[in-house]
C-alpha cells in the first residue's frame, strides 16, 4: 500500500507571477480537500508530496480528484535504502503495471542523499539488472521507455513510484476570478459550472425559482446540485442566490405572446443576474447554453437574450455534444439529480412553438406590455443567499409550497 502521493501541478506554462498564484492557490486547495486526514505535506515549487499512513490512501486519492488545477498524481512506496528492499517493491509495482506484457522500461534514479554510496546512474543499472532477472519479458530502453520506474533516494528512506493517475487538470479555483452561474435543475448548467471551476474560476450560483408555480422539489434539485458542485469549490463551499421569479414569470405568461415566453423570461433572468453579478463583485455570467439543442439556443435567440446586458456571458458547453455533456454529468455525479422529474420555470408551461428566431425589436415591444423594471428591482432585493457544502445535506420541507416558506421552516 502506498504511504505517500506525488502531486503534479497543471498548466505550468504560466509565467512569472501567474505561476506563483497558481502554486499558492493549488496548495491551498490540496490542504482544504485533505483537511481532517493525518497527512504531512512537502510543497515544492512545481509539485507537492503528501505522506500518510497507508490505510488513508483511498481517502486521499478520492479527495485529490476534487482539486482543480491538479494534473496527475502517483502513489509513492517507501523502502529501506538497500537494493534488495527496493527491488522487492519494484517487483510488485512492475507486476501491477505491466501484467506480464513485454514492454520497454527504464529505471530513473534521483539521489537527494548525496552520501549514498552508489551514483544515480549506477543504481539505475543495478536495479534494472535485478528487475530483468525477475521479468525477462521486459527490455531496457533509456530513450523511449513505455514504462518508467522512479526511485528517489533520500536521507531517511528510498521512495518509489511509477504510473500516474490523471487529476482534473485546468487551473486552481479561485485563481481566475469569480463568475455567476445561472443554475437551473437541468443537466447542462451544473456541467457548465463544473467546467468553469475547472478553468480556475470561482462561481456563485443564481437560481430563478417560481414556487409554488413550480414544485418545491425543483428547488431541492438545485440545492443538491449545489452541494455536489461545492466539492470542487474553494473552502468546499458554494453560495446559491435564490431569486423569487414567480411574479415576473406569471406576468410574462399573461402579458406576452407564447412564442416569446422563453426569450423574454431569459432576458429578465439576464437583467437580474447582471445586477447580482455587480453586487457580488463577479466579472461574468455563465450559462448551460449549447448551440442548437433547443429553440432558445439558436444564435438569433442567444443574441436577443444577450442584448439586454453588457456583462460577459460564458457558455462553456457551446461546442459540446449532448452525449459529451451527459458523460461529464455522470462523472461528476450531477446526472442523477438533474434527471429527477421535477421541472423548473423553463420546462414547465413551455409554449408549443417557441420562436426559433426571436428579434430584439419584437422582444422589446412585447416587454412594454408590463412594467417590469420595479418587478426586477423587487426580485433583486428579495434574493436569498444560502451556502452549501459537500456532505452537509439540506432537505427542504416538502410540505411547504414556496421556497421562502421552506427556508423559514428550516431556520
Ligand atoms: P439546463 O439543462 O441547464 O436546464 P437546458 O438545455 O435545459 O439547460 P434551457 O432550459 O434553455 O437549456 O436553459 C438555458 C440556460 O439558462 C441554462 O443552462 C441555465 O444556465 C439558464 N437557466 C434556465 N433556467 C434557469 C433557472 N430557473 N435558474 C437559473 N438559470 C436558468
Ligand atoms: Mg433547462
């Protein structure tokens, strides 16, 4: 069993100051994710080592999969600084990795302990010779080996590692600043949130809720999604801003033509989200839009929605296929939650034939049929903020009709 892990950082092509921020941010995340586990760290400028009792290996590995910016890691095995002891562990590692296949390999030795009697080169040769005796199907290739066995000889012991487990990659949050994620209960927006965090951008979520027009379970979905996403966030914590949207929702349904309902609803959401973004000191909005999936996601439709704001809108899913999105949703554990049958404001009461090519001029004209500015202001003022964590589950009272009520009962 491994008693340590070598952690490799992500995109270190970053230069100068950025690289320093990167390392600082990722080290903070590593500490946060492993908090509570008996781990000792050795942080270096381009990598980190974590040491622990072998019985904690699974837990450490599990937590590291939530560190954004982490490129890969390798389990480390410890041996006495004697050839026999090192060869014994090498043997097990090679067996695991090659499964008896005929592959090329090399031993790569680093000597931090310069008092060790053998040079790195000699040690590599000597260990290779022992390995070959046990694994005659292997062949040494020092230039392009398929498999490298790393040995580090330090003062206290020798450390061996080989193979690597890929991490999330990307950049550590919150290195890239903060954005507001428009989070529905659907499949797409949680994935958009995950991909945004993977790029090092911290998110706060905004959910437009129309209870009791929509079932309280739809709000519960958002809470559960937030809880899953919070595991990737700095401090394992994610804020959700719940915007009371029912009045605006109803006004749109009563006062505007059905073919423009979705467009106008989205425009109202973006107006509100823009105000909240500024209040929360964020620099962009993020949505789960993906081109061409549904009527509301044609280029015409997106432009008509976008025209109500000067905010930067990130759409990390634009070029992904639905199947790719679903695969990510399954991997990160949001799929099951998104798949629960309860609809949010945008899938309930959807018109039968939404306009595929909505125009700005039309949308603005239709919006004049009700006085939306004060409604938007009220919604912004009455927005509720809650914070969620990975393993602290918040269950809404299902007997409540509105989210406000549910939160009150909860308090
Ligand atoms: P999703 O699966 O994320 O719901 P979708 O494919 O169903 O996306 P739409 O319903 O058209 O697409 O929504 C497009 C985007 O608008 C969503 O990805 C989300 O970012 C935002 N959005 C829609 N409804 C809400 C809501 N009730 N609260 C917050 N954001 C929303
Ligand atoms: Mg949706």
